[in-house]
C-alpha cells in the first residue's frame, strides 16, 4: 500500500503538458523524449486534411453533397442544368471550406478544453495547426497559463476561416518561428509581439529541427 501511495504521489508530481500537434510531429517527438518526467496529453484534434475526424462533420457532408449535385447537373443534356452545375461549386465550395475550417478550429478548442478541465495542465505546447488552435484557446479565456507556440500557422488558419487573428491573453507566451517559413509569414512576428509574447526567430524550417535545443531549454524554464 505504501509503495502504491508513493507511485501515485510521484505520478501526481509530474508536470502536466497539453500538446496540440500539427500535420507532422515536427519538434514534438524530441520534446517528449527529452522530458520523460512530464506527463504529456496529446488528444486527436480536427485538422483538415490530416486524419479523418473532420470528415464526420456536417460541413464536410455539405461539401460532398454540393460536389455530387454539381456532377449530377453536369451530366444533363440540357444547357441550363449544366450552367447551374458549373456555377454551384464555384459559389458554394469556397463557403463550405470556410465553414469546414471554422468547425475544425472550434472542435479542436473544445477537445483541448476537456483536457484542461480533467487534468491539472501546467503548460500548453502547440505546433503548426495546433499552435493556431492554442491561440484561439487563449482568446476564448479557457487557458491563460504558460504557452509555447512552435511555428503556429495562425495567419493561414485565419485566412482560411475568414476570421480575424485571435487576441490572446496569457501570463507567459513564447513563440518559436523560422525565417522564410512558407506557412508562417513574417508579419506574425509583430503580431505575437503585440500580444505580449516573446518571439524567438531563427534560421530554420517549419519543423524547427535546428531550434530543438533552444526549445527544450525554454520548456525547462
């Protein structure tokens, strides 16, 4: 009983880290290997076009129905159904894509919220898409604790969703960005600085392989 109590005590002393991932593992695998004394929580989030969660949504269903209807109209021998079949996807598909991205962000934030409610999270780490999700998580007021953003694609997500970039509030915000990252435009530097974040800008790629040591040192702090 005493041994079990000691093990439970050690488990509870572990730092609880919420990881919100991206389309690839990026620097996250190295972080998890380097901090085995931490308890990592990495839920599956909605992240189109990666994974399949986002496929089981009303937005994706609407997009599929629109495309199917367009193909059916184009098969007609009359001119007016063909004209509608050509116009329908041009008008509606961009709208469905916006709704799909918005829905994916909302559902990802809700997933992160559930982890925060059930676990005593100490730090949130977000990479790429997950970094953008972390930004909306902070804007919602759900999370205001220490946050580490790794190449967050917040501007790309904002453009795809037609939402303004989120306004964040946190007591510590560190952001690692790579110069010439095609997914994170240079204007994100000023944006995060205006949000009160500390920006670490390095010569690196989107997966931040050269910044691994600096990221680990930052997480240690």
